[in-house]
């Protein structure tokens, strides 16, 4: 029998100055914070992700993934994202593959049915497992590939 203990505290993950500037731009429609919870890193994203801020999204996901301590997970919480263009899913799929090569599992948090349909339609269900809450994503045992 194994016991999974979810930590109830987190600390902010420090992002690069460039990324902090990009996310802080008043014209940016992407909002995000990153937190560390034990070995895991959690991105809490909000607003819109589209071609206008694809590079900022890419930098955010990449920097957060680099902050994961093995054998941790990268949790991407998109519950507060109002619009996700195809490019946002492509970035997640690419980074999930890089994470997997490093031994890190990426998990997506969304309660929106359209997100699950897009992930399934793109054949990414195994690559981007979806959870309803961050706590669920953090409490799920890590897959063994």
C-alpha cells in the first residue's frame, strides 16, 4: 500500500527577468504565476493564449518545466484561461514530450469540456492527462513509462 501526501504549501518559482517583463506588460492578455509544491511546479494561467503571445507562453512553460525537481511533475492549470488557440496546445504537446524524456510528467488542469475534446482529438490524451483540480493533479501517482 502506498500513501500519497499532498503538500499544502507552495512557494513561488522565480522566472527570468525577461519573462516577468513579458507577463507584466499591461497589453498582455496572458496572466500567469508559477509555484513550487515539493518536487512539482504549478503554472496558474489566465486570460488568453494565442499567436500574439505564443512566444511568452512557450517561454513560461519551458522555464517552469526546467524548474521541476525529478521525479516531479509539471502541472499546467488553465481553468482561468478564456481562450486557448491551437498554438497553446502545440506548445504543451512539445514541452510534454521534452518533459517525458527528462522523466517529468506534465498534467493539465481544466474543467472545460472543450479542452478535453481538443486534447483527445489531437491524440494527446496520454501525453497531457487532464485533471479537474490542481490538488488532484498533484496527488495522482507518477506514471511509469
